[in-house]
């Protein structure tokens, strides 16, 4: 069966130790942060942009669980699991046990479940599809399917099972006091050979493998650089829309 995959950058994953603190920090920088909901041991919040991209702030709901996960990582148990079994669960455990920061890239595609590992996707081998759901604060159930690249430093992929605006809310949540309009460029320390139509994906060999630097355009002609330990080791550049257009 022939297959096709139309890719868009969907979101960036920012894992944090404490979700409430992360929400407050990003609100202090002029972002509107929307509660996402709960999914098993995690809860999240979203910074949603007008171009259908977003940053997911995600944390374990229990600080004790976070300590246990960090301890298991320190003992080498998760590395052993990764060696024994490269599946989507291994990727999620890596999120929960690793340092704070922008830890993953997610691309949105169609017909993800139709792709088998003999199909060429820039040399990637994908994990089996896994269905997920979470409950929004308003009670609505959001459902989607994930597949991850077999190699941890390569991205993962999402396909919605419910309407996309269940997962990525529309309306005033996309309006930000700092004028942010959307993610325009992701510079990655790891080469990502994918054709993506909504965002520029650039390989930056000066970055550490697995690291990313993000450009977000705004309509207020503001320039800001959000980075450092106080902002969970992210590297986010807020750029005027006019400056971003000159780069293209």
C-alpha cells in the first residue's frame, strides 16, 4: 500500500520539575499559558501560538515520583531498559528521569499508523503506534496516537484521533501579551532530515547533540532571549516578525 506523510512541526516538549513554577515563569515573560490536563503520572500546560505550534510544559504530578525516576536513571536502570527495548515507553521514561529543558520535538502527520518500518522516512525506524488520551480541565477527553523514532535523538510523531482543537485549543489562549505569533525556526544539534512545511528546521553543529534553540516571532517588534537555569535551561529567542521575514 503506498503511503504519504505530510509533516508539520506540532510542538516542543519542555520537561520541568514543577509545573506551577514553570507556568509563572513563562507568564512573567508575556506568554499566555493554558492548563492542558492530566495523563497518567504527568500533567501539562500549553503555550499555544497562532500558527498551530505550541510548547508543552510537562511535569510529573508527584515530586516523589520525580526523585525515584532520577534515582533509577542514576543507577543505570533506564539505560539498561533502553538497551533491551527501544519503544515509545523508553522515550517517555527518559523525559521523566532526565534534566529539565527542551527535551523533544514532535511532528504532526497523517497516516502514521500506515507506515511500516520498511518504508523510508529519512532512514528512521519507528516504534509501534501507541494510543494516548488525557482529560482536559473542562472534562473533554483528548485522544491521539504517537510513534517515536527508534533513536532517542530523533523526533517523535503525532496523529490526532479527536479534532485537533481538542488538543490544541483555539481562541484567546493564542493571544500573548508579548505579541508572540508562533515558532518560526528550530535549530537542532542533531541532523533532522525531514521535509516540514510550517517551520524552518536547521542543523546547528555548534549545539550539543539533542539540544535545540528556538526562534519565536512576535508582532510587537520586541527582542528577548529566554535562557538559563531560571528558565529550565531553554534557549528561546523572541524576534520581531520583520526580522524573521528578512532571514527567509
